[in-house]
C-alpha cells in the first residue's frame, strides 16, 4: 500500500512543480530568490565544506523554528552541521545569526528542496548526511523515505502534533503510520503530543518527552544597554512604550485604532510596531500614515520620537529582542488573525514584560497556556477587551511588574530543556 501512496505522491509533485516554478518566476516575488535551491540547483562546490565529513543536517522551516534551533546549534559546535530552511525570512535571519560560522566555512545555510522524490535524492547525494534532524511538526514523505533508504538517522526534535494535523494524518493512517515510523527518535514537547504520535503507531521506545526548547531559545543581548537604546530614540522616562510584535494582516489597523482611543486619556503612551514579514513594512507604514494625527517613522531612518503621535515601525529582522527589552507592555501579533495561530511569547516574558494576546494561539498552545497559568499573559478577544486591559495595565505599574516577574520566573525555571534535548540527540547521533 505504501508503494501505491508514493506512486501518487510522485505524480502529484510532478504535476504541481511546473505551477510552483511559474508562480515563483512571475507571480510571487518572494519565492523567486529561493527557487533554484528548492530545485537543487546550487553553485559549483556549494557544499565543499562537507567534502570530508558527513554533516548533521538540521531543518528549521521558519523564524520560530530557527530561533528554537540556534541554542541547539551552539551545543553542537564541535560537529559538522548544515542548516536548511523554507522561508525567506528564516533564510535571512539564519545568515544574520550565524554570520561568523558562515564566514568561517563552518556551516552552510540553504533552502530545503521541494519534496519531489528526485529532488530529495539529489540533495542527499550533495550532502551525504549522517543524520537529519527536523524541528516540530515537519512530515515530508519523500524526505523521510530517502533518509530511510540511505540509512541516515532521522530525528524530530521539539516534536508536536496539533489536533488538526493529527486528524488529517489519522484519516490516512494506512499510509502515514508507516511514514511516522520511518523516524528513529522523537523528542517531544509534552505528553499530549506524545500521545498523538504514539497513536500514529510509533514504537514507544522512540518517543521521549523532554519539554519545549523554545524556553531555551531565549535572548542574549551582549553589551546592550536598554536604557541607552531607549533614550537614543528620544523617549522620556515617563513614556510608556506599547510594543505590538510580529504583526500580520488585519491586526495593525485594529491595534492602531485602540492606541488612538487610549492616547486621548494617556498622553504618555507611545506605539511601536514590528511587522512579522519584511514585505509588509511599507503596508504598515501606510496604515499608520492614514490614521488621524499619527506620524510613522522607520527604525532604520534613525528617527527621533518628538511626541506621542510618532509611531516607530521596526523595519528590520533579528532586532525585536532589543525592543522587548525597552517596552513596557507587549502585544503578541499573529493572535488576532485566525490563520496564523500565534508566535513565541516567551521572549517578552524573558524580559519581564506583561503580555497581551488575541484568542488565536493554537499553533503555540502549550507556551501560551503556561504563560496564562502563570498569570503572565492575558488573552483578549475583542477590541473593547484590548482597550480595557490596556487601560488597566497603563494605570497600574504594580500589575505590570507582577505580570512581568511571573513570566520571567517561568522562563528561568525551564531554561535547561535545551541541554537535555542536545544531550539526547548526541547520544542518538553518535
């Protein structure tokens, strides 16, 4: 039966690949830069640093998975490693965060090819890895099958399986039970995810519940002074900085409107917006510019905040941590848009900031629930609730402080998870 699945899988990818190529070349601009690598077309000797070694190949889909992977990579500094990503934002961030290792020819960053069986065979031939390590919920049949065929050790770390994904895989369990069992080891975030993976027929000896490594992918800001950074923009000591982080479509306009309402009674509140994706920087600039009395300014233009109407738009990647450090209240984007499902809310918690979130955090359910239970994060489900909770936080410095301390204690208590994951992974690789 699995052979039948892969015959249709091969045919499906063969049919859809020309469509993806056309979309990348002519319609979706952000896909164009990654197209060659996703078709396994690399520059000559691109992988030359692995000529005399069999690397451990890590795959992180997007920014969230990449940030979680970085502390793991730090603990694999003595190993030959390669890193693949899927999105352009993750690709750019990887080059920023791993710049020294890339320049010293210690690591290569590349785009994961499309999961067409022939393309997957080519990437394995180029890399010849000793192990393949994927993060969270990536299930790619051709990738898994080729790893098995090549006798490459296959691990999924920080593994999770949402209710929706489990339902889909379970409906096709005749095929996916065998695909799930191609993985040699699952290092799982919690017992709920473990239970679902076991229900997919995975041998219990392969599954280990070690916790969520996002607790350990927490910020390190070396030689950074939050007070000096804050002052560099012209913010005054009495100003209250409201940061809207990792925003998506439909979120900024609503939150800007709330800010305008709060401004009338709270003249010291200041707004900062960090869009999740670079291609939306100009869109967010225009949203702010169209709002009555507000004046948008880009971070890279070295703006000086002169009054409460100036809204700072953070138009870079990889620097959001600095703004968590200087903010007074953080709102987690991606939670007012049902199609997104939230982002990593541990970063503002690490900096002891009170956190607000919309109701859609299903993709990071465990992290959000821990912060909710710790009373470090408040979920708001409407514009009215957002305004009321913000009014409460603005009025009470004590509440802001208590929420911040609760979040910070939670992150500190779970900060050792990455060491357990890395050690278990090293046992598996060796």
